[in-house]
C-alpha cells in the first residue's frame, strides 16, 4: 500500500498530479499540516488550475479519502485473499506495517485531525464499515459472525494505532494474533 512516487506523477494530467501529491503529503504529514501552497508547488500546477479541480482544501481532502479508501480496500481484500486461515488478518497487517511509508490509518488520523468535519467523519465511518465487512466475509458462517467481525475490526484498529505509536508493530501484532487464536476463524 504505497503512495505514487513523485517521479511517476509528472506526466499525469493536472488533477491526477494534485491528487497524487495530496495522497503522499496528507498521509505522511497530515491533513491540516499540509498547506495549499505546498500542494500546488509540489504538484506543478498553478493556483487557477488547482482551484478549477478542487474549489477548496476540503474538496481535495474528500477526494483523497475516497482514493485512499479505494486503494487500501483493494489492497486489504487482496492481502486477505492471498492467505488462508486464522493468520490471514494478522499477516495482512504485518505486511502493511512493514511498508516503508506506513503512518497508520488515514481514516483514524483524519478523524482525529478533523472531528468537527462531518464529511471526514462520514468517510471514516464508511471506510471502517467496509473493512469490517471484508473481515466478516472471511469468517465462517454461524451465529455471532457479525459480533466477531466487529471485535476483530476493533482489534485491527487498535493494532494499527499501537503500531503507529510505538513504531514497532511486534507488540500490536502479537496481541492481535493472540486474540485471533482465541476465536474460531
């Protein structure tokens, strides 16, 4: 789950360059910390071009979150599909935590940065609901499946935050694996 390298952005249309630059900067540095002037400079567009595509920073933030959701969910579903059994979830998280640009969950981070922005909070809720659904799809049929998916998605969110805070995901992954081992997959 990597951002588009800056060298691959130059040949893209202006809107795509802006969005790719925002994806990298928003994820690495934060929604509020990344200014419009920097986004414009690093994406190589004029202010007029920027505002033609994104009338406000919030419009760009929502486009970034929609793109991040699509990319991350595609990766997550594929990562789960490459694995079998109870270890699939922890192994998928291990893969993501080991990536060079891991900085936690863009949706948890965004909700923390902009809790008074309803559209950001809605995007985060939708993302977490789809993540929970992807987990549920991997669980065996039976009573309590929805509750187990809820519990596992909450544990994944906790592991993400712990891995981000510690900078060392081992403890977060060990706790997630312990929980998964206690559940019927």
